């Protein structure tokens, strides 16, 4: 459990009810009285069956969606509007197709009024840190799916947010690319230089230069709220795993502390006996919900 | 493979040119009949007219033109007028369409208020406005510009409107999470996204700007290619009418090619067919 002193993100008794546009009386409760917190520097995963309202919860935390009831607090302050201390990695393609990779990473810095030359330098440094040095001039359609995700990661991290919200960011990637990226995210999160796991297209840039500029506070870990439907991924990466019930009216039904030692390698840790034990423990809770969610989807389809 | 491609393309060109040649020859042969020539003209005379319009030197009498051809070079004034009308209408119509499109797409209240009127204005046969514009702006170029603007405006307007509506919600949410203000969203998300829609409409609207200008001239003017055509029609000079049509078509093709050029320059972020992975 997180230390009560420093909570980066608190969702208190959140409910989200959507109203159908066609029928005014038709309502759908996606999330019901959910309380969830993420400590500063803590890596928390939320797992649940597909279509259970995980993304809804994340949008509430980001301030993109206003909850029907309940309160969001960010470092103790009630949230109004967009969560300015959070970065968001979307499940779908979120890069601007009309901007090159570098310009995409730069855009957040430009919004904040960073002078262009400086923003450019920081963007290049971040692209190098996610292993895309030399790819700055490519447009998104010229990059592979994994490279686009790396660009999106650089775009989010370039703003040095205190909280990172991730919505199944790697679900569209093939399994090898996915494990590489998971390791890299863990390394960047832990304050490392990133980009040690995979083959590098270019030798690492010499330290110094733009290196210090983007991160600034390498020692301080960011709080991460990670949404996934992949239990393996959740356990391998997190400090804590929260299991959600099947929708509608999703709510947390289990919470598990992951006491595996760090640093972890997401591929190797799967063989750890403790991992296996945790997996079967959490799966026992999750399985029933997955079956429920599946049955509901079939009912809707019928 | 490339050799085969080139061969296929050459063959296509040959076929395309043959269609033109066959048409011209058939036209020429049929025009030996005087009655046919009165109504449909003679391609040789049409070509002669184009020569006289564009070239400053005469052609001496020869087999094709027994009387020779004068080199008047007198179309430039008229062509210049028509083209400047077209360009002005194209520019003004595009800017207005872009402005109104962005504004109404981002202000749902106003778009709801104006919706029936926009539909009505679009449904109206706008060519009929020409006499009114002639009354308001006189017989100079501005009445023609106004008519062509009404044609261009709606094309661009509807495309921008659609373009803004179809901005990817994820890209939008991402920009907001990255801290974009309303103005920054407009500049970095809505405008670039709408641009691709505008460009797809520019090909249509450049053609319509031309139509507006020529129809305006045709309905009352003292200069312009439309005026030349009207004059020729008054004396049953069908050859000059055809020559005017040929000149207008060539100009429209050039303008369209120009738009395509600009489009390729500005839209290089878009994957083109067959060019998706040009590294």
C-alpha cells in the first residue's frame, strides 16, 4: 500500500453514468463508486475484463471526463479541468500525422512556451533516449507501430509529468516489441537512461549535451497508473495490481501488492516462483469476472 | 518490372493520343460539308484562330491556310482579365470558406442557428445572382469575382466544416493533455486537419472559380474570354467560340496542375498510394 503522506492521485467514490443520446432515459453506468489511489512514485496497474470501463476511469483521472459523482485529487488538490501534472499515453494512435516525430515530441514544449531552438534540442534528446535518434524527420506513417509508440512515449515524458497515465499503450504491438518497450518504460520510470534492452540503431549519444535537460529530476520516480487487460504485464511491471469487476458498474474487487524485487526484466520475472504464485492468486479473482464480461458481451451481441 | 511499367505507360500514352487524333481527323473530314462546318466549325480554322490570338507574327499563305494567318496577339488582355477574376475569386472564396468553416464547426450554437440558411444558400442556383452582382458591382471584374466567390465559398466551407468535425478525438485529447490552449488547438490540430480536406476541395473549386468568371463575363462585360465568346456567338462565328473553349480548357488544366503541385508540397506527411514507404 502507498504511504498515506504522499498521494499523487486519488479517485474518491467515483461514479460515471453515460446517458444515451437517442433515448434520454437510457443510462449506462460504466463505473460505480470506485476509490483508488496512487502514491507518488508508485507503479499501479489496473486489470479487468475487456469493456469494463478501465479507460473511462483513466479519462476521469486525466480530467478529460467529468465523473457523475465523486472527487479526483491530484497531490491533495481537487482536480478541475485537465490534469496538468499528468501525461497520458493513449491506446490508439495519438500522434499528429502532419507533424514529424521531432515536431510531435516538441509540441507539448511549444504549448508551454519553450523557445523553438530549445524545444527542438530537448525533443531530439528524448527521441535518442527512446532509441529513435536520427528518426526525427520521419512522419508517423513512415514509422513502424513500435516506433510510433516510442515517439508517443517521448512526447509524454518530454513534459516531465509527475503522473503518467497509460491506457493499454502496448496492446497493438507484437509480443517481442512489447516486452522490449515494457522493459524500457520500467527503466525510464526507475530514472535510468533507458534504451539498454534493445538493439540500438546508433551508438548511445555521448552523455552531456541535451541529456540533463529533458528529465531534470532523474532521482524522482513518477507515479504511474497503468491500464491493461494483460495480467502478466500488470504483475511484471507494477508495485500494486488492482482488479476491476466486469461492467456495467465496474468497481475494484481486489488489490494485490507485488513484492517482486526490482529492477525486473519483464521476460525473466515470469519464471520467478513468486510471480507464478501471485499470478494464480490474482487470476482466481479475475477469471470469474472475465467469464462474466464475456457472457455479457455475447448477450449484447445476441 | 520497371521496364514493363514504362512500356505499359508508353502504350497508354499512344492510345490517349490516338483518341485525340481520330477525333480531330473525323471532325476535319466532316467539316468539309458546309452545313456541318457552319454548326460545328472546322478544327483547322479553330487552330488558326488560336494562332492569331497568341502569336505576334503572321503565317504566310500555304496549303493549309491559303489566305495565311494574321498574328494579332490580342487575347492577352482578355485572358488576363479572366484569369485575374478567377484567381481573386479563388483566393477570396477559399479564405472566406476556411474562416467560416472553422468558426461554425467550433461554435455549435452558431452552426445550429445558421444551419437552415446555409442549406438554403447552397441549394439556390447561384448563377442567377449574376444580374444582381452586375447591378451592385458594375460591369467590371468585381461582379464576376463576386459570382465566382459564391461558387467557391460553399465548396470550401463544407469541406472545412467536415474536416474539423472529423478530427481524430484521440489526437485532440492528446493535444489537450499536452497542455494546448484553445488557440493552440486551433492552430496545431484543427487547422492542419482541415487543410487536407480543403485541398481535396481545391481541385473542384478552382474549376468552379473559372466557371463563375466566364459565366459572369458571358452575361455582361467588355473584356474577358467569356466576352470574346459572346461576341463571336453574336455573328455566328462558331470557330471562335470553339477556340475560346479550347483556351479556357487549357487554362483550367494548368490551374488544376498548379493546385496539385502545391498540394503535394504541403501534404507530404500523407502517405500517397504506392509511396507509403519511400525512405
